[in-house]
């Protein structure tokens, strides 16, 4: 319609039904080929089946929704860090455990924390920031049965 009337390129997606009754998503793109006087001589374009691409996008969207729900509802303390060591997100369990909110961590960098360095945790975090999966489990005998031995896992998410 409009592109043909105005001679402007088009890029549109729509659904088509096959003779067998199935549906596909297609993307049509076209540009006008103009003659010496500027008049449109013909249109050149493509028609691509983007059904798989749209399905993958929807799968990724649903995965993100599930992740956000699990992150928010998890009883486990979760902290998401940037590769530079800054805290990007924490869940409610993390806030309850540490008595802090994300806003209170603005100037904190786990890769520069001397306490984590002294306890031997910093190397694990640096490896994760460099793209490796790492974990550390500290097992100690505790006099009080209610005390739990801490465990940590760090993994790149990107």
C-alpha cells in the first residue's frame, strides 16, 4: 500500500497460512529501483520465514519471566554482580540475610573487598568475573547446631 504509493522502502511482518493449515511468520522487505528520472521501475525484495526466530524470542521472553519469578521468590540469598564487581541485583532473601538493600551497595565492589580477600573468597569471584564457573564450600564443625556452614557459587551469566 503506502510504500508503493510513496516509493519508500518497506519492512513488514505478517502471518500466512499454508495449504496444509499451519501458520508461519514471514518478513517482507523491499526497496524501489528507480530510473534516471526518479520514477520507480521495479521493486526488489525478500520474503523470509521468521517463524523459528519468533519462537526463539518467545522462549527467551518466557525464560526471563521464569528467572525473575524464581529470583524474587527464592529463599536462597542471591546477588547478581557485573563483571567489574558491582552489585546489579539482590533478592529479598539476600536483603534479609545481610540487612542491606541494593541502594546501600552503590559504592561497594566485591572484587575490592579486603575481607573477602583475607578469607580466600576473592579468587573465586575474580574467576567468575573472568568467565569461569567457580564454587567454594566451607565446612566447619559448629558448636551450635543452628549455625550453618556457608557455601558459595559464582558463575558468569552472559
